[in-house]
C-alpha cells in the first residue's frame, strides 16, 4: 500500500488538510505532519537556528513547531523513517498562482518532497468566506491516483489550483506571469515610531492564450501545473556564455 505524507502551511488544525488527508485514504496509508501554527507565505524556509519538536496530535497526525519544509523532512526522517510514495501539501485557503508560488509554503511542501525524491502535489482553493473543500479534495485525489500509477519525472512536482464551486474539469497549464507590484502600508505607533505592513497587491496577469493557471481557474477549471526546482534560465545561458568569453 502506498504511503502518503500530507502537510500544509495553514496549520495542523486547518479543515483543508484533513479534507485532503481523508481523500487520500482511498489511495494508501496517510500520515499528516503539519505546522502547529500557521506558516503562510513562508516560502521554502528551513529552520536552522533553533531546535524543532514534534507533537503527536492523534493517531497518524503530528504537529511540528516549524515550516512546511521542516515538516516534510521530519515526517520522512523521524516519523516514517523512509521516503513516502507521495507528498501532498494543502488544501490551502487561497490560490497559489503564477509568480506567487515562490512565496508559498504550500507549494514549498510539495517542492521539498520532489527534492527529497518523492513526487509532490500542492493543492490550493480560491479564497472565500465559507470553504467547501470537497471538489478540491476530489481533484487532488484524481491527480494523486494518476501520479501513483505513473510517477512523475524526477525532481518534478504538481501545483493544483481549484476554483469555487463545481469545476468544469481539469486543465493542464503553465505558470502565469504578472506585473509584480508590492504594496506597503506605512503607519506610526503611539510612540511615534514607523512600522509597515506588506499587503497583497492587485497585479495584472499576462494573457497566455488560455494556457496559464490563472486563466484556467478564472474560467472555472482546475489548474494542474507541472513544476520543477531547476530555475536555470536556459534561454539566456548561451548568450551569457558568449558575453563572458
């Protein structure tokens, strides 16, 4: 029976992670290892300057006082004592589309699985007032079953984004690009000292002929994007070689 490790960045008590874990139980043995506290927008951070602790929550569910990347490593090395057959991360409350994947703790959980040698899948659902994780969990189960039946190429993983409501279907997509704008709200505390909030900005996505993750979810489809940790700019490689001769 396949062993499936489930993590997230919303925290071990999030409804999304348990909806995802329950959906995976039809495919294999499921172990949940997730942050004790919310760790959103923490990216691929690894805790190196303090010790980490594992807190058993209940049978098959563990909390870690660290990041999603920490959780995957401790889950593999300490709890499972082996690489799982699949690492899933989510279901995140809010999309992780386009360039935003570089900030995402959810996506980083799946990325860490790929770096360690296990196929990874990140799952995110549109932010809304009331969440129905059912369609996202079902989409994740469909993709997970396909990956278990035929593994991904080495060091690759999948980023799934799900629209609200009942999706029209699944669409394999590319990672969207957008005009990156950082919005910073400057304020003063009662003692006259400045402080700042970095806020989400309303950036415009580039149109991509319907191929991108952003366009897919906006049209009501589940976006399934294959990703890889190799960030080499191959289009610039030879040009740079020539310039530096």
